[in-house]
């Protein structure tokens, strides 16, 4: 884990060094481009959510919730509470 952190710090330091070497005008342009991209992405997401909210139909179907465990043919022993089984196994565990 320590080696990963050291490698990441070295990589980020190298990127920071490359950024500082760039002229201020290029730094400004890159920052502006990233901001415009972020702004377009945000606007796209907001428009998508707005359009999805406008399409929502007002009908709501209410149905009973079906238990998926009861749909399958499951052995009743598997339906036992596993937490109590685990505690019992630990209590009667042989060393």
C-alpha cells in the first residue's frame, strides 16, 4: 500500500511539474476548455433529467410485492435464520 502511495505521489508530482512548465496562456486555455466541457456536461445532465421528468405519466400501478424466496422451491432448512446458526456453531465449536 505504501509503494502504491509513493508511485502515485511521483506520478502526480511529474504531472504538476509538466503543468508548471506550460506557459500561463496555455494553462488558461486548458482550464477554460475543461470548464466549458464540465459546463456542457452539466447542462446535458440537467436537460436530460428535465425531459425525463416532463415525460412521467401520472398513472401509478399498485401491485402486491411477491416474495422471490417463496417462488422458488427451497428446502425449509435453508430458510432458517443463519445468524442463530452461526452463533450456535461458534458456541459448540470444538478446539
